[in-house]
C-alpha cells in the first residue's frame, strides 16, 4: 500500500517525531510524494525542529501541516494533550507546494502565491483563520481556477492572531495558508459531512438582501419558518430550539434534494417587524432553501451515511473542533467512524476552526463539519 499514517502521543517532540516517522518509513519507505503533519498546541514551540526532522527523515516531495487544538490518527483522536499525527502517500502526477499570503488593499484582499498555470485538479489547504480570507479566496477561484476543488481546514491551536503555525517543507509560517496542488481529483472524492438533517419543505427565495431572507414562496420568510416549526414533532422542535440552520441548495438543476446537495448555514437573527430571517451566508433570489437541525446523533449518522459504500486506500480528515468530545462525548468519534466504514487504511488529520470542502462542486468553508479526502490505491 503506498500510504501510511502514524500517531504519537509522546510529550517529548523529538521522541514523537521518531515514533511517527519510524512507522511511516516501515510502511512505505522514504520519498513519499506528499506528507502532512498536524500537532497539538504543546508541540507548537518545537514545530520548526519537527518539520525539519520529518523533511530529513521522510524526504517527501511536499510536506505541509498545521497546529491544531486536537489531532487524529487511525481510530484515535487526541484533545488538549501532546500529540503528533503524520500522514504520507506515494502516487503518480505532479505535486506543487503552495504558500499563500494575503494583504489588504483599497479594493479588499490581495492574495499572492498561487502558481500561474498548473494541471492541478485539487488543492489541499490549511490556513490561519486570523490572517487569510479563505471565503474570499475560494470565491476568487470560481473565475480564476474553475474546476479546482479545495479540501482542508483552518489551524485551531490559537484563539488569537499570531498563535497558529503552518508548515511547508522545512519552514514554519505564522500567517497565510499552505498546502499542495495535486493532479489527482481528490476533491471529487471528498465526503463533506455537515452533520445536519433537513426538516420541513423546501422553499424558493422570492426576495432577499444579501444574507437576509425577506420572502420564501411569496410570503414573509419568518412566517414560513414559524409555520414549518409548528408542524414539527416535539423532538425536532426541541432540536430547532437549540440551533436552527438553513440549507441552501448548491445544485439547482436537481429535481430532488438529498444530503450533500445543501450548503448548511446557521440562522443568525430574525427581524419580526420585517418578517425577515438572517442567515450566515448570502442567499440569492431564486435559491431553494430548507430548514435543518443538528445534534450528535444526526451528525454521527450523517457521516456514516455519506461514507457508506465508499472505498479508499487512505484518508485525510479535517473535522471541526466543535465535534469530538464536545459533541459526541469522546475525541475518537470521527476517526472511529472513518475506520469502521473504510476499513484498516491509513487515516490522519486535524480538528479545525473551520473546514473546507466542496458541496455539489462548489468550494466552501463549513462549521461543525467533517471533510474527508479519500485517496485511491
């Protein structure tokens, strides 16, 4: 098998690197095409040494990674304690390391570092949420790189600017985003589990203003929402009371809508006077929307449902830092589900402050989501 993954929970960084690198070398040898490393906050100060050691030991064509509040490897997730996860793969095609930086201009953000022309079909990306406008970058790709799928997540080890670290090659960066452009269509095989379940009926947006939905099906949006909630059973009504979400259909050409067809965003406010509902994203007129609810049971079932029947030789997992023990009562949930559905294949990843993955072919940033990149033999 041309893939390998390893997890070390040793508190001494040098020992953790030795354990993880040794397992990878035993499995596939040196010189993988791509390698990634994810470390928890206790290893942040040693990340330059960790990156340099992995580069020297593994000799990958491209090495990228980030600091995170938690990491996962195999069937385990590790939160709030020292841990280091390494993933590596060897496959044909070109892999291009990418370091993106962002600077403010009078017209908004200027993003530098994207190669001018490549044959890449996928971009694996980890970014610092405090210094890189991922939403804007993904939006720009719609015109500059149509068809390029993006998978990854936001570094999550720090709660403020300057605290996260990103790895590319043997270097450590404090800002921007890093990753790898791949010829392989990884994004097209990515499972994006938003952990939500649709309720009620779909409605067409007949009037809106940015992220504020004013009318659904010709009636005030709030009136439609309250009617939908009144028609729910007691269990779903209780879930909606804890957090209501709106699914925006990403592929309008479909006649029936299922999981994976919606881009899920939270309801962030209501205006009773206007009868309006504010959503955490722009909702254009003509879009189809449907209410969604989320809980631990729904989130676990959704990930299992989307992975069912999938086959892969390895997987990279970018899951939300709001999942794990906060949602499921244990840190291992997503790692265990992936292992149960895919079998004993190399799996590693990180818990993110925002996950990146395509929904119906559209790149987007998500919350409370597991974005799982599947690699073929």
